[in-house]
C-alpha cells in the first residue's frame, strides 16, 4: 500500500515548535443547512377503472401519464386514495398523483396529500378537462373558481375554500346537438382526436417544465400565447 509522507514531521523539523495555544485550531463553523425543498404536487383528475380510460373526463390522468413517461417517473404506489409517483423534473422534486376516489370526491385524496406533506398551495398544480375551452387547447391560470367542474369543487372544499393554486385546463369542447353533457365527457376520444392530443400533451409537458424551473409567468406566457395555441391546432 502506498504510504503518504508525514508532512507534520517535516514541518516540525524545519519550524519552531508551536505553543499549545497556537496548536489549537478551531474547527470551521458548520454552514446552516437550508430546509429540504417541498415537492411540487402535480395532480391529474379523472375516474378510475378501465371503462373510463381514454375518455374526455380523464384527460387529466392522460396528461399526468404523459409527464411521467417523459420524465422517467414511475407511478407505482397507492397512497392517500391515489396512484402516486415521486421523482424530479430538472432539479425540482415532484409528486405525480391520480386520485382514485372518482372525480366528484377528488379533494379527499388531494387534501390529504397536501396536508401530510405540508405542500404550499402555490406548488399544487391541478390538471383537468374543461368544457368551455375549444378541443385540445390549453390554459394555465394562477388561481380561480371551480367553473362548475365537480372535481375542482371538491379540491377547493378540501382546501377550506382556498382557490389560490395553479391549474392547467385542457379543452375538450362542448357536445354538438342535443347530446347530454355527462354522456359527452364520458365518451372516448376517436383516433383523430387522440392524434391532436399528442400535440396538446407535448405543449403541456413543456409548460409544466417551464413552470417548475422558470416560474409561473414564463410558463403562462408560453402556454397561453397565440403561437403556442396555434401549434396545438
């Protein structure tokens, strides 16, 4: 084994002996450690079960699945009545969640996660379907009401009425003719619509990355801009 030279011996032979007081070197003061960063919670809304896969009301689930695949995050645990995945987007810790309570009770899951991990509401992004946006369009907002969406209504209730959390709305359009709204939101996307949604999800994933890494304003400018909307077309 290689032996390193005894530098202290060489120094003592060439330098005057130190006094006991001189030889006492105070250890450096430890640097104060900043508290660990709270994760972002990214929630996609939908209904559990195979019969709801690929339906309009589950587009929030679909967006979260797209984020998970793109970022290499496995949604592989079930806790707080939700399917959950933990990982990073860039250097930012994130939790992806798909509540399994059925849409109208989403707040039971989301409220429990936020309470347990003490996540600031400004770091809770909820992704959900919106009848009032044209199909495949996105809109990112810093806060707001439920807009008649029962999943969002449940989440706001779980936050004791607070609406101050960001949300990413994905347009599904409104039914044509006399089709019942409930039947419409539970109808599956056709092939052409799924192809259009691929562009939506791409832009949505980029918007989420910008939000976490560069801030809300830059993300909103990106996703809400005319150029971004045209790209989705």
